[in-house]
């Protein structure tokens, strides 16, 4: 708890909102959003899966902040671990030195991550991890005598971050196109394995994984010797919690291997227990050549991310082959100490197993809502679950993202005490320590809010 909360002397709410509205440029929002957008709140404290706003109203944190407070809110021991290290040595520059927590965290990650991903490059978040992975992949090929291998293949719908390279490989980039194009050169996008809305109007298994084979068609058309990497989330969160069908990952892994292309698995959201396994790759025995991680690594207690590399990747950087990439905050000692404590809690409290069991309960509860006329599909793994909403189940017509129906739904959920993000898919990704009672309450809130929305807009 911060001092103001502890002493119960919160600044005047109206004055805070006025100051915040004037001086705080909130991400992905318009100016003065705090004053003008009723969905913006000032949160003051949290405990487990619950957060409280400045008016004292409590909410279930349905998205764990932004898919990251995996260990839950109010973990004093993570704060203490951070403070201890910050008071001893907060920072050392990677140009001269490293620190004990950085070495310990890299070693722990080598134990936890899939296969032989044994070497960590630290950074301060997911976009930086993706940016770093792209640069490592390109330099890997350069040092291996293939400097023309620079192209990156992403998938439509995926999100890999907001910095230029990460934005460019993201399949959500059409939304940024009016403002930020031209994007990074040499990026191509393939179809996602989104069976509910298959680009090819096929269904699994009759499709024989055409969406994976399309990636090979792109590779062949471009000339395989010009392609550096394929980047993909094992389960795409931004794409709508898209769980690929059986065999997809084995096929894509095999295609990349056959063409000497690196596979970058982006586990920024999927990692750290989110899908009921420590890493989503484990569901398919998948080992990316490079894996990006962030978010749940320190559960939001410190900004930290990393790129995990397999031996054949880092071995390209031996001798004079230096990595041409440096980030000031990479390996921040106090952030590493927070991440280590976070991972200790995961183990002690069995948070990955709780994600699996509470995730199954959440999915079962949401599947029980399928009689609602607007529930199209429920999907996900562990505590990464999505409920896709449609205007009509046969046509699968979508609701407009900024339309009145989703506005009513968003207001209804918040009013009843559930925070999440509203789009065509209602995503749920709460802290992994969520209880059965909180899961059931989440389902009940969604049930009531859907009923309200359907009645208000004459759906069904
Ligand atoms: C899969 C994935 N990769 C990368 C990022 C970028 O992470 P950050 O926002 O920490 O830069 C995100 C953010 O949501 C993400 O979902």
C-alpha cells in the first residue's frame, strides 16, 4: 500500500482528476481522457485478483492489468525484494558489468523455458523484446554468411508491440497505417489459425492446416534465402484468443527448419502460467529458436522483458561477432530481483496449476452461457479465455467495436465489478491466484451484463 493509502489521506479526487486530465497523456487515449472518458479510473490498491478505485469501488481484475499481474496484486514480498536490491545496487551498465540478480534470473529462466532455450537477453518490456528478437535474428543470419535473410513473416491479427519493428510485424498494423506508415521494410503477413473465422472458409481437419502451408507458400514466393524469421504467438491474444488446431505448430516448426528460418515464439502474454503451463509452447512440445517474454515475468512489479535464445542462435555471436544492440535498462538489477521473487511465488503457491484448474472452471462457466443469442464461441487454455460475441450466430456478424451494444456491455461489466477490455471478443486473463468464488462471480457478472445488453438492443 502506498503511504497516502496507508494514512488514508488520499488527495482530493476532483483535484487529482483535473491535474491528471491536464498533464497525463494516457496511452492509446485522447487528450483529457481522464475527464472525458468514463471508463478511465484512478486505481489505488489491489489484493490478489481484486483492485479498488479511488471511490472505494472494488473490481475483479479480469485482465490482470494488461495481461500481466499473474502473481496478483499486493505482493509485499516482491516489493521488498525490489527495494532490497534497489537499496544495494539498483543498476549496472551492461557495457561494463552485470549483476548477481541478472545472472540468477537468466539461470532460472534457462531452467524454466522450453527445450534448450538457455541464454537470456534482458530488456524492459514486450515491444523491446520483439525488437531485440528481430535484430538478433537478422544478425544471426548475417554472421552465418546469409546477409540477405532479412524478411520477417508475421500473421494477421497478431500483436507484437508498439515500437516500429514490433508494430510493423504485428498483424494489427492496419489500424496504425494512417498515422505510422511506411512500416519497416521486408515484412509479410500470413493468415492466422483462426478456425471460427477461417480465411479459407475451410474447417479442421479437412483443411489439412492450409493456414500453416500458406506460410510456406509465402516463403517460397519470396525466396527462402531472403527470409530471416517467422514470428507468432503460440496462442494469439490480440487475434481473439486464437488457439491453433492440433498439428499447426509441428507443421510450422518443420517448415521453418526445412528452410533455415528462425521461429520466434512470442510468449509475452502466453508465458508464465497464463495458459495453464509455464509456457504455452509446452502444449505442443514447441521450442522456438528465439522466444520473447515480458509481462508475467515480474507480474508488473517491475518493467522487464527478455529474449531467450537457443545455443545455435547465440553461438553465431562468438568472438568478434558482437551483438549490435544495446538497451540502457537491460538486466536492471532491481527488476531482476523482483522477477526472481515473483517466480519463487509461482512455485510455492502452484500458480500454474491454479491457472489450469481455475481456467477450466472459467471456460466451463462461460460455455454455460452459450444459450445467449450473442455468444458465438468460447475458447482458450488455462486462464487465457475469450468469449466471441456475434450479432447473429449463423452469419457470425460482428458488433461494431465502437457501437452502442459493446458500450452497454462495457458499462454493465464495470458497474457490476469486472474490469476487462471490450471488443468483438471479450477477453479474460485474470491473476493466476484467482479463487473459485471470484471465477464464479466473473461468470455471473458476464451473464447478467449480456442479458442487459441483449434486452437493451433487441438482440435475439
Ligand atoms: C504478444 C505480445 N508481444 C509483445 C507485446 C508488447 O509488449 P509491451 O506492451 O510490454 O511493449 C504485447 C503487448 O500486449 C503482446 O501481447
